[in-house]
């Protein structure tokens, strides 16, 4: 919000400078983002009067002006502005002046005629975009006066960043109220006295939706002069506050909104056919707005209709059908209270920006509507004339303001200071809050313009703001230090992140809401959880898995020429659960388990001279995942996965822990690789955080001093036989067959298939590491162990030795 300092100081004028004023506002919660003069820096420009004007002898579009700049002699200025005329006062940049953009003025010669300066437009001075001609000054301007002083160009514009709860400060008067409270300075009293009524004309108003509009007031004014010129002082304030001047009636309405925070609407009375009906729109109704946009309405949008014809979108923007024009003679001035929840979000839905909706959706004072109508009426009569009718004030349902209690003890505890009862009472008095106090409990009746006071903490915040955050000492809390034990069998989420980061993965945090297509096609979820009010149309559903976001991260980096990407995310996923037990009840709900997922793409290692380049593959990521599981990795098993829509059917697996599937791992499906235009497939995994939390307790054992024996065993096995099955049966047998107890490790080191053979089998070669902790192994014992291994495999799977 832009606040013109001179306008603010007309309402409240504390004896502090601009810097101190902005500091106090910021410390009170009205953050000042910037302060700037209304015009950029320039110098050497004065008020001048054109005394004589004559055609240029050598140029049709140029004229020679004799200008009085208050120096006792006339200066010759060559000028091409179409509105240059004898007797007008304009800005003159004298020789040596420096205009915005470091443009320096010097003596010049145009088509053979000397020019001792330059007459300026508003655009050349940087105070407006208008450049049709010279900036014509008021006749009362003093010749020779510095233009910055004459036009008050050193006035400051204060930009305030307001939080959504402080709608009461969306006006000059609202900010002035805060300044008055902070500085103990009196406020200007506005003239809200009733205007003399000259006519009895009224417009019938019917409020059909009390949940939309709680109060609707207005009056008829006949015989206005819509062509009247907006006063320069009003136009200046509007433009310096970021508003474009349109016409007198529109400017007055905007002026009252900026000054008092009261959005109003002015109808052309002659265009209103029938009663005004305040209601919810009917499905499919069309409305052409003031900006020329035609919108299709639905049943949760409020409207004001004349008879059956929609005339405006309630609290957002007026319609073109009843808009005032320069030919308007009779008007209906309206001010209403629209419920914030009935306005919020509607303007964004139609891609509109509206100063009125910005205020109404945050809450506008519902008590002073008649007073504000009297105020705008007085401005209209002063500028445009007209005969005034009585105010019609329809009240159907105003918000209930419930008293809010604040305990002094609670306030002191929250703030950490001993603020006295008298100090709190003084703060509430300065804020204009109606209160009573009994037994150190303050009961406040929130005023009609404060929609942000609802609970005890709101009042404590008000005390802190006005007391001064900078006056609260920053005393560090004291507490006895207690050494916390480390749970060795529980892995924390931090340890999980640390493990993946140590393996070269970078953590990302993606949105929990994703594209619906991702859920349906990548995750196979045809019934995702839909958001009621998504922040963007493509982010409309909650994610049931993390890999879609990680793939999007890889695609983003791949398009920017990255050749190696390893990312992971730890976050919640969202799944429908038809039965969630709550106490004795079983209800439908949503599960939100924590998952951790990773994705790798590109080079397996950074480019270097010692290792040849290759792309990351399934087994690289599988090893990273096993490292993540740490001491429980030997309990994992990987079972082929064929039915995941995002993964390659022949290069993916379910991850099994304790006979439960805890996740999956695999290459991205070729169709998605092609869709995302990646030159090779990313490898992804996703597991539950719960499956990672349990750690096996480390058990110390004595290292054997006996030598190890290595034996290789190759077998012919069916193509469909999983290697994991062979390893699992041996691991199980080790615990029950004494001959196999000396097996310390088994690794598959070779897979071979005879290309000339049609047999559906392959050769698998395993390397066994054998060792006894107490004695050196003899050949007979080793051979007995290997024979037992082969016997177990032959009996269980029907394999044969190669």
C-alpha cells in the first residue's frame, strides 16, 4: 500500500521526521518496504511564464518563446510543444539544470535560433507518463520558484507491506490511527455531519442473501455535473498513491476508498431498471465488467442486479451496464458490508485485480457506512453539484463481535516482561478499544473495523506492538542442561538424510500437491485426493508417492545441460484409508506416512582420468539403498516387479523386509524416458521411513586368526530362477546345517549363457568365502561344505553343476 506522507500528516502530524515515523510503523507490525520522493532527483527547474510567442522562421513545428523566469529579463526558448501559449506558466529547465537520467541542459541552437533552456513536460520531469505537451502549472504559481517546492515534489511516498489481518490499515485514516496510537498525537476529525436533503427520491433495495451482504446503504443524487474537472489536489493525491485519474465521480469514489478505507460504487441512476436485488448469482449468468471483460458467473458469486439484469459483481467490480459516464446526470451512491468469506478468492478466480475486493475479503468496517456516505456526498456536491436524497440503510445481518478476555498474568508470561495493569489499560485506551477490567482480567469488545481481534493472543500482540518490541529485553532463557541418551536401535530422519547426502545425493523439497496426470499415469492412482482450492490449476491433487517430483527435478536439470543428477526427498505422501481407528470408532480418512525416495541419472561418477565414464545403473542405486539400510541391509530381499506404471517391467523390484513390501526400486519406464526426452533412464527408489527406523544392535565378536578359503561353484539354472532364491536357501541352511556353518560370505561373480544353445537356462558362478574361527580348515571339510551347498540347490531347485 502506498501512503502519501503529506496526506497522512494532514490527518495526524506527530513531531517526528520521516525516518522515525517509518521505523515506528515497522516496529508496530506495519512493515515499511520503502520510502521515495514523488519525483526523481533533478535540479535547476523553476516556474516560468511565457510572455510572448512567435513562429520559428525556419521550422513549421517550432516556436520561439520569450519566457519570464524571475531573473529580471526574458529568456528566449525554442519550443515544439503543441500546447505552448502566451500567458501560461510552465516548468523551465535553465542552463545548467540536470533532469532525470542525468540529462544536462546547456545553451543550444535549433534551426539557427538560440535557446537558453528547455520548457518541460510532466514526463520529462519524471512525475507522470503524460507527454502530450508542456506541464501547465496553476496560475497562482510564483514565477522563479523552484518547481520542486511549487509542486511539492519532495513529498514522500511510503510503501507499507501489510499482513492480511490488518485490513483496518488499508487507508490513510487507518494508518493515521496507528500513528496516533504510537505517538500520542490527536487525529483529525472528519466532517460526517448529515447533508441537507433536497429530494425524496429513493431506490428499492432487496437483500436476498444475508450471508453475502449484511448491510446495504445508498442514496440518490440528481443533477450532477459528471464533466466537472477533478480538483488538482485530489488528482495529485490519487496519482501519487498509485491511482489513475478517470473522471470526477470515479475519482471521488477512489479518493474516499484511499482516505477512509471505504470502497463505494456509483451507479448511473437512469440505467437502473427496477429494484436493486442483492443475491447470489445464477449458474451461467453473464456480466460485462467495467474493464470490458465478460465473465460467466456461478452460484457462489454475489451480485447486485437491477430487476433480473446483473449490474455488478458484489464487492469486486461494477458492471459496464450501469457505469457512470460524462453524460451521467443522476446517480445512486452505494456502500455496503460484504462478508469477507463471500468475497475471498472470487477475484482471483476470474483473474481480476480489484482494490475493493482486496479490502472486502479482509474485512471492512460495518458500522460507519452512513457516515462515509455523507462524506462522499459532500465531496460530490462540492465538485459536481447535485440535489441529494435521503440515505437508505438496509441492515439484515451484521457480524457478532464476541468479547475477548485477556489475563494480565498470561500477557506477562507470553511477553516475558512485567507490564503493569495501568500500562495495559493505557495501551487499550490509545488503541480505541472498549474494555473493562476485573481481577486483572481485561474484557475487550472489538471495534467494528478490527477483524483480527478474536482470541487472547491477539490482545497480547496489541500490547506488545504498542509497548514496543524493541523495549522487550532479549534475555536468553535459562534451563538446566540434561544429557540425553542416544537410542542405538532407532535411526533418526536426520541420519537417513545424512546417509544419502554422504553418497552424493542432494536433498530437495517438492510440493505435496502435484499434477493429476502424474498420479494417474506415474503412480497408477486413479482416485487421488483432490484439493478444494489448489494454488495452481496443474497442482490439483495430493501426491501418493515421491518419485514423480524427483523425476521432474531430473528433467529440469537435464534440460539445463547437467550430466549427473542424484536427488532425494523425505516427505509425506497421502493415501485414502477407508478405515482409520480413532478410539472406539472406525472412520474413513487419509493416511499420511513418511516416505524417503531417491533418483539418480547421468554419469555414475564425476568425469575423471582414472575411471572410464559410464551411466548410473540399477545396481549402483541398489547399493546406495543397501547402504541407507545399514546393518539391516542383509535382511532385504528384492523381488521382480512387473506392474508399476512408472518403472521398467524387467528392471525393477519390490523391496521386501521381514516379509513385508516396504518400497520399490527400478529404472524409469522407457515410455516415460521418451516422453521426457532423456537420453537414458533414471533409476529411482522409494521406501517407507518406518522400515528404516529399526537398527540391529551392534554385537562385538572376536576376529578369527585362521586363514580364509575361497571356493567357486558354477551351476546351470533356469532363466526364471531368481539368484536371491538361491542365496536365501543357503542363508537359511547355514543356521541349521553344521557343515555349512563355516560359510562367511557368498557373491555372484559371473552370469553366462551359451548363445548357440536353445535351452532356457544360464550359468551362475558363485564365490564362497569359508573360515572357521578356531581351526584351520582342511580340504575334506571344505569339500564336504561345497558338496552340501550343491546338494541343497539340486534338491530345492533342480539345478545341475556346470
